[in-house]
């Protein structure tokens, strides 16, 4: 296992460096000049001031030189300096990352738990009205755009019923502490986390149902029935456990992308996470901040892929680590 983990980490570092180089050139290909954006915000548009800004932030250097300096900084765990925010990129990301991890972690837990539950119920009662209802609901949530679900949730639960707050991470000016602060953040978390969770819950429910219906036809399940085991034990210990492998694969792939994929939801709900930070950096042409967010998101995707491989052994002990 140690050898396997070491090899995967070494490969992940190579992939991460390749992504850094690729993202560096992709961002530079986008239209817009950060020096012009900053000059416009400062109310000065003369060429001398723009040239001074480009020199100050190293934008006047050739691209190979900029790339070398940036990769050198990455290797020393330095994500650079934000042109627009006038702060280190790592500081900005660390300020926003906990909010994103809270949002996406809650959404992931909701989607995985309820997705497996409803998928197992649909497979257990395949062909009945319960299976039809779960399948139709999963298709609806899978096909509905996230921004529309978010807006309808705000309209229904915040504007009409006034049950939940619609925007932000916490109540501004309330200065809650202790348990009151936790409950306040939890109330603000319900709508955005549920909005993200519904889409992925539909995916996991459909995957679990299809996988269980496939496993239930296999010979070892027939053998378990022949031994006289109850249907509940067969469904839980034999069918569901073996059917979870494709679900774990899909969940592992999506867990990392959730962090960087919450841009739309964080923007709609004004959630102060790195998804919204990335959107703001894009509008401001803040190259270093954009690249820093991309590096963090890429590293988390690679980390979750490694964790997924490790989870395989606990889900199915028959799987051995390849050398």
C-alpha cells in the first residue's frame, strides 16, 4: 500500500505541474490585459501608467520568463501575488476555502447518502410506483439547471415562506458567537447545499439503481438465496455492497470537481467561497489569482482520486492494489 500511495503521489505531482503549464498559457490566451483593467479602475488610462503597472507586476517579461518564475514559485509553494487584491494569492484562497469546503462537503454528503438510499429503494421495489416516482424525480433534478433550482428555492423558501435566509454566509451585523453562530451558518447553508446536492443525488440514485439491478442477477446472489438468507440481508450485504463500486468511482471523480464547480451556486447565493473568488478574478483579469485557484482545485481533484482508490479496498476487499 505504501508503494502504491508513493507512486500515485509522484504521478499526481507530474500531472499537477503539467496542468500548471497548460493553465498558464490558456489564461494568457484570453482577451484582456490586467494592466489596462487596473488602470481603468484607477481612473488613469495613459500609456505610461499602464507600462508602469506592467513592469511592477512582471507582465512586461516574455512569456517563457513569466512561466519559469511562476513554476519556480509553485515548487516553493508560493502561489504568487494578486494584482487586484494586493494580497498573496495563498492568503485569499485560505480565506475563502473553508466556506467552499463547508458548502461542497455538505452537498456531497447529502447527495451521496440520499442518492444511495433512494437508488437502493428504487432497485428493491423495481417496477412498482415507488421505483417510478424515484426515477422520474431523479430525471427531473438531473435535467433542471442549477441556477433555476437556486432561484426557485430562494423565491419559495426565502421570499414567499420566509423560512430560510437567501444570501450570504452569515447574518451581517448579528455578531453571533458559539452555538448561535453555528445555527446561523447552518441556516444559510441549507439552500445552497441542497441545490447542489439535488443534482448529484439524482446521479447517484440512478447509478445505484442500475448497478443493483445488474448485481442482483449474478450467481453469488442466487447462492445466498439458496442458503436461506433473508432478502434484507441479501440486499444490504451482498447486492448493495457490490453495487457501490461504480458509485464510489463516480463520487470520487465528482468530489474534487465540486470544489471548483460551485461557481454558479456561490454566485447566486452570494456565498463567499473560492468559486465566487475565481469568477471575480476572471472579470478582473487577475492572472495569478486565477491560476492559484486552478492549482488548488486541480490538487484537490488528484487528492480525491487517490482517496477513491483507497476506499475501494474497504468497499470490496477483493480489490488489490496494483504495483
